[in-house]
C-alpha cells in the first residue's frame, strides 16, 4: 500500500513535470511519461520514484508489473553510478558499482520478456543501455564508472502505437 504522505508528495511533484500536461493526449499515465522526463534530465532518483508510484498503484495484477519494475531498476542503477561519480572516495558511495551492475542485469531481465516494443517504447534501447553498462562495469573490473553527465544515455519518450 502506498503511504498517504508519499502519495501526496508524488502527486504534487507530478504537477511540476512538463509531461504531466500531455499525458491525456498521448494516452499514457503521467507517471510513465514523468519517468522519461526525469530520466533524461539525469534525475534518476525522481524517475525511480515517479514510476514506482504507478507500479505500486497498479500492483502485481498488472500485466506491466515486471516492465515497470525493470525501468525502475534501470533508473536505480543510474542512481548508484551518479552518486559514485560525484563521490568516488566516499565510504558508501564509492562502492556503488557492483550494486549498479546487479540492477542493470535485473532491469534487462524484467524488460526483455515484453518483446521489441511496449507502451510506445522501443525496448532495444533500454536493453542496450542496461546490457552495455553492465558489461562495461565488468570489463573494467569495477574500477571505472562508465557514467558521466556529459555522456549520460537518453531514453526516447514513448509514442502511442
């Protein structure tokens, strides 16, 4: 169950996003579109939270449960990379590369079963991002963070099918 206070905060936050005004005309939930707006602005924690709001609201009965979970995990992995990039010597944040890789692999595993496209998104893009980041972390033996603000990947905003 979603906490009332968090739900209210999320509704307020959603009102600040540009995509929330376009959600009705595009046929997508504003949380779904808000995820892409936040992700592409490198606001990964907010992307995670806004889609988690939809994910928790729809529940396990939704046919999109694992899809949303995968996108949430993708954003979560970038939370780890962004924090490690900002604070590489910090005792906690400096050790975020392993958890990031685990989340990238989980994200790919949750997104892949939905085929080539789902809810207006070419799934090859988030899958390529998740798999290439996971591979890069492993190939560099978790010594180099592959993320930087200048080269941060973008997800296309979904379009109605």
